[in-house]
C-alpha cells in the first residue's frame, strides 16, 4: 500500500480517536449544560435569594449574616460588568455547573478511569436533578460543586505524582470555598481523617501540607474577623432556625432516600460503587476521598442538615464510582452494565428535569406534575400553592413592588422624603431594592438577616410602608394610625407571602434608637 495512503489512514484514525476520546465526550456534556442555560436561563423570574444576593452586592463586605462574602462580591461584579438580567445573572451558575461536569470527568481519568469512566462521571454530574437545579440559580450552591471537585482533583494529583506543593492549591481552594459557603468545613474534617488513616499521612511530615493549611486560614481569616466583630451572627441564625422548627428533618432512612432522589436514583449505583471501590486494593490509594465523603455524609445527617447540603460532594463521588464500576465490570459478560447505567441515569433525570429546571411553561408544568405524580422535595415547612416552593419563589415580586409604588407615588413630595419602605423578610426587601428604582421607589430597610446590619439609614419611623407582617395587631399597637394599602397576593407565588401591605404613620419609637432591638435572624 502506498505510503501516502497509509499516512492518510493513520491521520483519519487519529481524528476519529480525537473526536471519540474521553476528554471530547466530557466537553460535549459540559457544552450540553450551556444549551440548557440558553433554553431555561430567563424562565419564570428572579428567585427570592437571587434578589437578596443582588442587594448584598450593593453592600460588599467580608461577610453577611447568613453567608460568607463571595456571593455578594460576584453580585457586585455582575452589577458592574454584564448586568443583572436573568440571562446575565444565571450565566455564572451555568458555567460553574459546566466546569464541575468537566472536572468530574477529569477526576475520573486521574483516578485511573478510561473513556467510559470519564463519560459516566460527567453524565451523572450533568444529569443529577440537584445539580441541574443548583446550576440554574445565582446562589452559593451553584459554585460549591466546582470548587470541591477541584480540591479533590488536586488531592488525587498529590497521590499520583507525589508533588507536595499541590497542598498549597488545596489550601488556597479550601479558603476560597469557605468564602463561598461554610459546609466544606465538614468535608475537610473528613479529608483530614482520610489523610491520617491512609499512606497520604506522609504529607503531614512535609512543610507544604502545613503551608497549605496556613494559606487556607489566611484567605478566610477576614471573614472570621467579620463574624467575630458582629458577634457571630451566622451561629445565632443557625440556632434560631433549629429552634423554630422551620426546616424539614428526616431520619437516616428518609435522608438517604432523599439523597437518591436528588441524584436521580440511578446515579446511586455510582455512589455505592465509589464506596466499595475505596475499600478495594485497586482504590486503596484514593481512600482519602472515601473517608471524606462518609464523614461528611454522617455529619450532615447527624446534625439534621438540609438534604441538599450534601450535593456538592457528588461530582467527586461520581468520578470514583465510575472508575469503580469500570473495574467491577471488566469481564466481558458484564460490559453491558456501563451503558445500561448511562441510559438509566439519563432517562430518569430527563423525567425529573421539568421539576427542577423551568423548561416548561407554568400551565404545562402543573399538568406534567399532576400526570407524573412526582414532586419537588420539601426542605422547609411551608404551605404550598399552585407551584412548589422552588418555583413559587420566582413569582410575584415585581407585582408586589408595583402595588407599593402605586400607593407611594400618591404621597406628597414631603411625605415621600420621610417614608421608609420596611420589609420583614429579605425577599420583600430585595424585591423593592431591585425592581423599585424603575417605579420611583427608594431602597428598602428591614430587620431580617443582613438588612438589619445595614440599618435604618436616615429614617425615624414617622412614616413606614410595611411589608411581610402577618399580624395586623402590630400596626394597632405600634402605629399612631395605619391603613391597609394592598396585598402581596399573586396566584403563582407562595401563599405565606400573601400578606397585607400597610402604611404606618407615627411609629411609636424612633427607629434610630430602637433599631438594635429589632433584629430578626431566622
């Protein structure tokens, strides 16, 4: 055969191999996540927490009552760059999810997996219902999976290469992740347990491990000092939430069942395979990650944390499970298990997709929910209306602001100047702050979460428009006079938001003096 023909054949084979390689497949799956963003990004409306985080972006600081500072910084960045439209706001979460899909595949390769393992790890990360939900909304939860899997990748690289300097990357990423959300602290405890119990404990004799610890501590130290300065409001908040009984608390079996539902049931095969693989001879080198997962899972379960607190660890677990499943099905008679697992993961998640990503119009979603008989998980004890809480929290905000503005703009200029819009929860306050300016409203004040820290500004209480108060007796006892100027009721919003809107004249205390006593963390 002529040399030119052989050369052309080899080139064609290389091209085919490139287009079907594990990295290519992983990149395709990450790209599909961006397709979902393009379709669903602007659907329904702004989520309650998104409005609050945008308000935090207008008050950049080293901390907030209910979260570390990163989400506020990112909101500030959006406000000063691409803007805060729904497409702009939800771009970063989608990119973070796409990044975690890619890194899950790369972690599987680093763990020793080949093309199928990389594909399965990335597919499970893409299709897990909780991952799709997180990747849709501008919240802290969107960024945790990417950061966690990046840390795990560095740890595995240390195992594989012996490059102890990578502990600096682990420490730096951990510090950054703590500035996003505190939950990783429990996983890091499990990781350290894994380091101590495995051959990786040799790193404890190296300076790089300890320098990594110092770097991580230095990065998150300003947030700790902020919490200290403000008397650790996050801990006060957590205590109040626990005592209020707001959150749904599940027993061990219920908690584990909820985990399976969050990852789409079929991906549970990978979770089991990951745990088993970590105790085999082949997976012995990577047992540190197994320890981190088990300690973390037991800690969140034991502390009665919300079920979705575990979600950030699953891209790591999927990578280990994909490799473990590949090792367990090497024999020819079991090769069908991998494609069957992939099909089940995709099929079940596609059934759940409309429940956690708003890809259907509202009326079609309601019909789909009724027909399929499946529902979103409940994380809080809240009465639901036509829509489950996740979706209901995307409706009614601007309509409420319009009602406030219609009344506010009837006031004289003199009364407007002294009228504060007081919100009893951060959702109402965030809505006023975001939508209000185009309707001529001033920024809100409130006693809930970080709004309390931001204070009453120049207002004294002489005139207050009050949102989110469910007890009219408060107006009777605290105001010289009051009137009901509307309600926040909207058919698709949460029923617990269908409250009266009041105009309180002559609040009986000066806000500047009484403000410290108004604090409401829950």
